[in-house]
C-alpha cells in the first residue's frame, strides 16, 4: 500500500488544504456542490418521458430511436491552464476552465448542438472533440476524428457539432487530437432514457476514473514515440472525479509545486435509498477495478447497452468503458465508507494505483475519515469481467455468419527509422490532417493504395463484418469501434475455437479488452461482429492514449457507394480551409499518429 493511501487511511480528518478552484478549476465534481441529476420518478430533463412507449427491454434502439425535436445547446472552449488535482501543480488542457469538463445532458432522441472553440495557446495546437459511443447515423462527419471526418479545428477557430442523441445511458466526450485528453480535455456525457423495472431514488451522476500524470501530455507522447525502447510511462496517481491526494515528499528537488492533502472526492448517500452511479474510465492507460466498501453493486448497463441486472462486488473497466450500477444504501444513517478504484499493477503501469473517495450517509461527520475495509476480488485477469455474466436486456436476434471477416494481428516494434510503434497487420497508422478520409470518400475517392499508413479497410457493400483480433504482445488493449455497438463473440488466450459466448444473448458494447499474449505461441484473442448499416469511415483502435499515439489504429469503411451520396456540411469543409491557412504559416509538430 502506497504512502499516500496509508496517510489517508490513518488520517482523523479529510479537510482539504486546497480550494476546489485550485484542484479542479470551475468544476464542482467531487464535492457536495456537484450538480444533481434527474431521478427515476421525477423523469428526465423535462416533464414526461419524451421517448414515448419505448422501453429498454422491448425496443431495439438501433431500429426505433425517437426524435423529440428538442435541441440541447452547449458552448465549449478548450484552453490551457494550471490546476493541481492531487496537489501537484501542472499545465493542463481544460474545457470551460473545468477539470473534468462540464457534464453534457440530453434525453434520448434530442439533438445536441455543441459549439467547440479552440483557444489553445502557448503553444497553439489543433483540436477536435469525439462523442464516444454515439452512432452518428446520418451525421458521420460529426464523429470528431481529425484526418478521418474533419480537419482539426485550427487555433482561434470554432466548429459547431450537431447530432442526435441516438442511444441512451452513460458516456463521455474527449479530444481526439494526439493525446490531448490525457492532459485533461474530457467530460461526462449523459443521455436519459428508459429503465426496465430498474428503480432508483438518486442519480449520483458521473464517477470519472482517471490515471493521472504529472508530466504534460506532449512530453509523454515524446517518451512513447521514441527510438529508445524503454518502459512505458507510469502514471503518478489515480483520480476519482478529478481528485486524490499525493505524497509530496516523493517530488524531487526542483520539481513542481506540491501541496499535501489536496483533498479527495466526496459523495452523499441517504440511508434506505437506492443510488445510481455512472462509472467511466476516462484515463490514458490503466484498467480500473471499482468497488464500494460494505456494499454490493447491481450492474444495469455497460457502455450504451442496458443489460440483464446482475450483482457484483467489483466492476472492471478498460479505457473508454462505462458501467452503470445501482447501490442500496443499507448501512446506518451515520455511516461513512470508502469508494475505491484500483489500477492492477500486473496489467497496467501505475506508481500510485489506488484512488479513494469518501461516501457519507446523511448523519455522518463529513470531515471524518471512513474506517471501512476494501472488498476482496480476483485480480489475476488483465481483461474484462467474464463474458458469461453479461447479457443484453433487449433480446437481439441470433447472429448469422458474417458476410466478411477481417483478421487483425497486433504487433510492436521499430519502423525503418528506429521509432517504436504499434501495428495492426504490419501497418502503423499516421494521420494526414489535410486530407480527411471520409471527405475524400464522399467526393468519390475510396481507394488509397498510395497511402498505406491511412490503414483503410474497405468492406464495400458487405452487410456485416467479423473482426478476429490476435494480440501477439503481452500488453492488453481496450479496443474501441466508432459508429457501432458490436457483439462480443469470444475472448481469451490461445486460438479461438469458433464457439460464441452466451449465444444467442451475446454481450454487446463499444469497447472490449483484448488480453495480452501468454507467450509467443499463445496470443490474446478477441472476436467481434457488427452490421455495416451505418455508411461511413469508422476508426477502430486501442483506447490507451499511448498506444493509439503510436499507431494502433485502423479505419473501417462501409457502404462506400452510399457515402458518395451524402452531402457534407460546409462547416466541416471550412475546418479544412481554416487548417490549411493555419498550417501554411505555422509549423505543426505532429510527432505521433495524430490521434
């Protein structure tokens, strides 16, 4: 157990030494002033239930999504600033001067209208925001990946993203420009929707779990993409809603300013009430094992997929994954317990892996340190919890054989110039910010043999795709597909035996961890399948920031003839005019893949 955690557990009081503005800017997450969210009985963001008779168990959200006509408008400004989430003062990238960024809300079927302003200076950088997990049907140009659906938003410029809240549940948004989100550019995204006989009294809201680095993100990228094959970056801390303490005695002489006992996040529970927590792994590298002392959690959703409820003591989340749980506050009204999230050190690279937050019942002393004991659990697997326990609530039809199959082998090694990169099928992706692949496809250019680094796999008019990923390296990878929720057919180590787990009630989500190889002859494997019913160019990549920076990424093109029939908004085209003008007079230092 680290000295930071030991100090917290032995403390008599949890009164922080830093103000919230010093640790988290204008954000109130992690405090008793955190925003509240609609509970089950009071309904969503307006009176009534705007999705009508649709339910989580009887409505296929991919075929029968509502359209409410309501527009939810937000204005987000991305800029640099200084904060000390764990007491160590550092330069970060903030959204509306908040860390984490503001929580965005809508009802299922509403339309988001989000203006993103790039005010990053000192130095200037491009940017773009991705709305993780949303399908972007009919709006594939607003997925937010520069070099794929748009050019970067140039410094001093803006872009309005406008898209439907086409799924419901819990997610997040983040920069998809280099590894900017590892520097702070992310926030929670909540879409209220139906619940199938799942009742709760209090929506606690987002619980963002993030490994944290004291170096600036760009310096970490330089370390990752180098000619020296040293160890990967180790995170310095682990945060819950942007807060945790740090042992300042470990800061070397001449290092950054550090204030001990900066403060940990605090939450309210009410005795006898049921609480919904929206868990989000918004980190850069670390797997998270989340638990609440003396409580059992009931899982009700994974990513944007409602699941048949099941009880658990610990939830595992890879980068980008979300899990919604409900928790009954079944202790006396003066109770206080710890919320914990641990980065398993055999699976991830963390110097201080355990994050703590305090939960206070209504009559508890809100400054007193809880004395609760942690849950015990099996920490031997560097992957998600067993597939057999997770089944979608909606009974999707049994999967037919896929129309086509793509095998993807993950490897790692130096390129021709000695830089260490990640590869899928011997290709390491590198973005061309000046030539977005989707925009080229919409103009009729769907063949890219001259640029293998764009890693485009064109599935033509095939109706479905099966992806078989073989991981030849010991590191695990949370694999994320844009524009879709996929079926997870199987995962493990060795070679897939062709059997589908939970058939026909197969797990469905938008991120799943492929385990590392056991040895050179025993790869980790992951088998996914999805329907190509969303014409576009969709990224498929590892969500570890340092791995995608080093090229662990491919583009999956579907229905190219239908892409050519789409009319791209002029605002998207304008991003390329603005970027061309900016990059023509400024040197763009693209040292990594760009994403």
